[in-house]
């Protein structure tokens, strides 16, 4: 299932709200899944220097991730599909191909 990054604004002075936002995101994802729209809240990533907080959802489509974000009152700026190295690794293992990392083949100093 694809993953989506939900980009939100979170001011440094309000960083403590992140936990409550995560609770809402998880709760909404569970409610949607019970209603037959499979959405899973994975985690959040806070970048204090940029006052941005990303919420990661696994969902069948960007529209489903957007629905979860809106219902959780995350006030998304944008929503984009994201592919993590962990998912790429799992995908390649299933298909029998090998993925390379950026540092492979380089010597050490």
C-alpha cells in the first residue's frame, strides 16, 4: 500500500500539540478502516527549524490520505506520495531484484 506525507505547519511554540495530533490521526485512521477505507497512521516527523510536521499515512490513494488528514483536523498544506527505503527494500525482496544504496561500492577512508 502506498505511503503519503501530509505536510502541516506546526510552530515551535506549539510543538507540544504534536502528540494530540498523532492521537487524532491514529483514531481517524482506525475509524476509516472500520468503515472499509484501509488507512493506517504510521508516524509523524517534526522539523522544528522549518516549523513543519509531516504525518505519514499508508492509504490506497492520496484522496484517502487527504480524507484522514482533514478528519483529524491536521490542516494539511499538501499531500504527496512517498517511498521509503524500507518499502523499496521489501518490494525488491518480493520481486527478487536487488536495490543498491547510495554508498555501496565506495571505499572507506
